[in-house]
C-alpha cells in the first residue's frame, strides 16, 4: 500500500512538472508573440508618422524624377512602370517596336479628315508618361514648323518658363509661342530639364501637397470660374462665385483635395490651341461642354482679325477645328465627376505598402487594375465590370466608325461639287457643316476613353457628328439648287397606314 501510494505520488508530481513546463512554454510563446505584435504596431505607427525620409533636397527646379525618387522610392518605382507597354481593346501601345502603331493606318478616314494638318503625316497610339517628351521629339509632325508652346504639356517646362519670363512663369509661358519648337526644346535640354512630366509639376517640394503649375490650365480654369456655366464637377468654383470675386479663382488655394486629384491631370489632358500666332489657349470661357468650347472658338479671331481655325482642309478648304485630347472636359459631363470621383481615384488608385497608403504612379487604364481602380466602389466581379465597359466602348466605337465613313462621304461630295464648278460661296453650307461634323467626331476620337468618361454625352456628340456630316453631304450634292427652293420643297409624304384587320 505504501509502495503503491509512493508510485502514484511520483507520477502525479511528474505530470504536474510537465504541465508546468508546458504552461511556461505557452506563456513564453504568447509573450513573444505579443511583444512582436506590439513592436510591429509601434514600427507601423512610426512609418505612418514619417512616411518618407528626406535624404536629398528638392525644389521647384528639380526636374529629374530620379532625385525625387531618393526621398519617395515607392512612388518613383511605380512611375518607372509608365515605360512599360500597356494596351486595352481600344487604345494604348502593346508592342515592342520603337514607336506605337499609326492610327491613320488603322483608320484611314482619320488621314482623310486631317488632310492639310500635320496629323495626316503621323498620328500614333498613345504610350505612357515616360515617353511624353521623346515621342513628341520623334514624331514626323516635327518635319513641319511647330511652336514652342507645344512643350507646355510634354516636358518639365516650368523652369524654362521662369527663365523666359525673368522669374515670372506666366510671362514666360505667354512668350513661349514666339519661339520655334526646335529652339525652345534645345534650350530646355541645355538647361538640364529635358524630362517628361515630373514630380514638381504636381507636388509642392516642401509639403508634397498637390499643386497645379501649368499656366495654360490656370488661365483656363479661371475662365470657367468667371463664366456662368454650371460646374457640378468642381464645388469650389460654385463657392468662389458666392464671394466678392476680388481675387481670381486660385485652384491651389480654393480647390478641394479631391478636385486637385483631377486638376493635376487636367493641366494637360484637355483641349487647347497652340501655334506661332498666339499663346496657348484653353477654350473654356463659356464652359467645358463640347458646344460651349465650339462657341468660344467660333467667336475668336486671330490677331490679324481673321476667323479662328486650326487648319484649312487641303481638299475642301473648310476652316477646321481640331480637337486635341479633351479627357477632362468629357469626364466633367459624366456620372463619376458628379459623384466626386477624381481622375486619380481610377487611374492612380491607392495601395498599401506596409503602414503607408501610396498612390499608384503607374498611370494607366483602370481596366488593367480593376481590383483597386474599380472594385473599391463597384462590387461586381471583374468579368462583369469588363463586360459593362466593353459594351459602352464598343457602342461608341461603332458610332465613331460610322461617323468616319460619313465624313469621308461628305468630303468626297464637296470635292465632286468643286469639280463641277461650285465656288466656295456656293458651298458655304457644306463647308460649315464639315467644320461642325469634324469638330464633334474628333472630340471623341481624340479623347482617350472611347466615350467611357461620359457615355451618353459621347454618344450624343457622335450622333450629332454623323447628322452634320450627312447634312453636309446633301448640301454639297444639291449645291446647284437654291437654298430657298430646297427649303420650300415639300417633305415626302408618309405611306398610308395599312388597314386594320377585320374582326372575326
């Protein structure tokens, strides 16, 4: 009995020791895990409190993005990816060749439409921001005289403007059109600023807050503010209009951060005119809608008093308006703009890197980054989102191609009328309708979303383009018939309705 008790007691003591050791081990592991977690939380808090370390000093004249990348490597790493080829169904550059494909070869009606303008020589698919300057320098359009104003949206040009203006960038900008592109581009490189769009174009080097620097945009958005056009895409403009307006609208002071996340893109992704005749101009004095810009251009005169036009069509002689790339203007008419969704929300969505929230500087189509660009708001599957976008874009593409055929038919009808002896005066209506039709068709063709930024607005504009082109074709075909006679001609009578079936 004593032996048995001793044995049981020893066993119990052994079990107790094992349990105790196991408990100590568990406590040690938990303690280590808790300590590690607390350390990680502390480190992440430190990261969040100091998201970057300023290792080198940069200022407004630091145009080499690599220098900024020393302080902000995460953003710089993604910016470098803009050199990668990207492509969606309706745009971009997906090849490995030196330059992208020619749009005027894929859509020959573009070449026909641009005859008399340098875009009929060379008009290619777009590439990323890394190529903004080099693609401009290498385009065959440079075989024709070009103005120094063209650098406004393709280069890190602000130090050059300050140099030209004796320290005043606005004065330098307003003088840049007097220089040839070749001379001003050489001066840019000689100054050491031969870079594409750079960090200083969008960020205050001291605070890293978003800023707009481009003088053309500043003048343009101030013109919008002074107009009576509705601006639901920019509530700060409506608030400024309620002030005494003693100071001009200043986007860097008056705009919200959300607005600035679109404004920094709108510095370049807009319609404008640049030539050696006048400073670069954004046609926003009446508002951002297509017809408001058209009305602005129609009222404008060149310094010599002549009517404004971008070029005269080489075959018809029509005074044509050439749209550039009005992404901001079309976006302003869409549901995303009215919902407070900025350009950067979709094209530069946020991502997590440790404890830091970083804006993706690989600026590209949201279709190439749906999970972050779209699904933060839209909870549908990627396939469903792609299907919806493709439906919008394919319908606008179809309207665009039909409009292209109509433009060609109109041009050929005008050419035929000229061969028959029609004078420019007798073709006035046809030529004006060509100007209206091409402006609308080009407004969507030159805009880089295939209508997605405002689908209904894009379809409306393309519908008008198609209508005006066909009206212009008819005006050319009937040039011998006086307008009064055409107006008095009775409309074709509608066919009589079929009799209703007898009831049985």
